[in-house]
């Protein structure tokens, strides 16, 4: 097996890596371009947690290399500090400090002085979480409670509306987790992020879905009433299955208005099993709060007509390969993977355990609800029908 060549990552190559990563290319794809291993590319990204470091720019007030060369020539010509300063239009104290910091009259060299100054200028500003221990502890506690950085930031704004010292952006939290050099949050807290990633994922990175089966007599989403679209009226749900190993699966239901989550344990994903379980789940809610169900084109809902006949709940089906038409459900399924990881056996979870997971999600503040919880929003709907 041929040994891959060792690459010296110049500034230009590192810039190309960041450009490709930002466009959404995978580590393996980038590695193939450079004829190296993905671990080599990962090593270039991980020091800053997958977050592209900003390009360093010299201050307009700082001495330039050309000015330092003039200082060097002035020293050789045995000019005084004031004479050199006068030629450059600089303060004598600026020239004096420059010479003394870089070897004095006998050892001053322009190129070396310029490089030394550039290296000394690396003084990263301490981030807010590193300087505010109380705020850092609040963020850490919420992360351990499985709150997302965005939920934490939104909750802090509601909890401390007039106290900026106790507010922090979700971006600062992410950067503190991924860029460990900041020293604000422990690396172990990364495990509480839903993605479980160790570096920031590019925004343009995409996920590929599989084709879905055909459902007979499906009512397309285009026939769903416009009143359902704006989410103003409660009682309209989105549903799907999440699957695990050994053919295990769980039905997930999300109410569009409140984003309330319900989970249903399934023995298998045969249409008879799925439809029967959904019928039993539907009986637990008032008719006013369960009026329609939007599903994808999965064949587990071939028996949707029986579901509608027994519950009087109309089922609408998304267009093929259009998961965004069930946006709330898709987002919820991603959140659930924090509790129900891919590749695990989902059949080991009892209905009681699934109810507890749903409770935790329903009691988290949501950005789309202006950081109100789904449980509170849904309870308001329940109160209005009594």
C-alpha cells in the first residue's frame, strides 16, 4: 500500500480547506482533493472547533515594515531618535520603544522586529463566559440539563431583561465549547450538545434522504386547508417514524401550533401496527386538539384510511423527498436523537420512558415560541376549550 505524501499546510492551503469546509464539503471529500487522509484535514479544523479564525489585520496606527526599514537605515547613519521620528512623522517615544523592544541600537533588524511585533500582538480578548464565573455556571447547569445554547441565550434574555452582565449570545456559548483555548467551558460539556460533534458543522452541509414508498389514495399536502399553514389554529399535527437497530422504531408526533411532542412505542413498523397505535394515541386528546395529521410518504401509513375512519382525523401526505413540509417534525426528530441515538435499539425504551423524554422536550423553552415552552403553549390551548 502506497504511503500518502506528507503535506505542508501553507497559509494558501489552509485557506482553501476552510473555503471548502464552509461550502459544506465533507472531510473525506476535502482529503481526496489534497490526496491525504480525513484525519489530516480534521487536525487543521479542530484547534478552533471548526470555526474559521478571523484573518489578522494590522492596525493602521502600527509601524509598517517600510517604516522599520527606515529606522534601521537611520540607526546605521547614526541619526538620533528625534531625527528618525521627524523623518517618519512619528512621536520620538514611539521610535524609542520600537528600538528598545527589538534589540536596541546594536542589534535592531527591521524584518525581525516586524515579525516579533506581529507575534507579540496575539492577545485574544477574554470572552464573557471566562470573565463572568456566575454566568458561566448558569450556562453549564443548563447545558447539563440538555438545553441548547440558543435556548439558554433566549432564556437569559427573558430572565434578566435589564442585566447585560447575565446575558450571553448562543454563538459565544458555541465558541466557548468548540474553541477550548478560551478556557470558559469544559470540553466534556460538548457531550450535552444534541449533535455530539467536536467541531462546528458548516452551515451549507447537507443531509441526504432516502426515497420513500407509495401510499394509495394519499391526500396531498397541496389540498391541506390554508388555515393550517399559518399555525394560528391548534390541533394540527405532523408525524413520522424514527428508526433504530434490529428494526426498532418509534412514532413521533408534533403539534404545529405549540410544538408539543408525543412519542408512541411501536412493536414494528407494519402499517397495521402503526395505525392501531396512532388510533389509541389520538383517543387520549380532545377532538378540538386533534383535527389533522401530516405524514411523509412512508409505507407504514398505507392504512391511513382506517385511521381517518376511526378517528375522524384527516391525513395529508407531503410531496416525495420534501421533508421541509413537515419542518416541526423534522426538527423534533433531530432533537430526539440526543436521547435516542442512531444505531441503537429503540425497543428497549418503555412507553413511560418515552413519555419522560417527551416531557423534557416539552418543558424546554423554544426560540420559535419566543422562548415559551411547548407545554405552556399547549396548556393554554386546552384551557380555551373548557
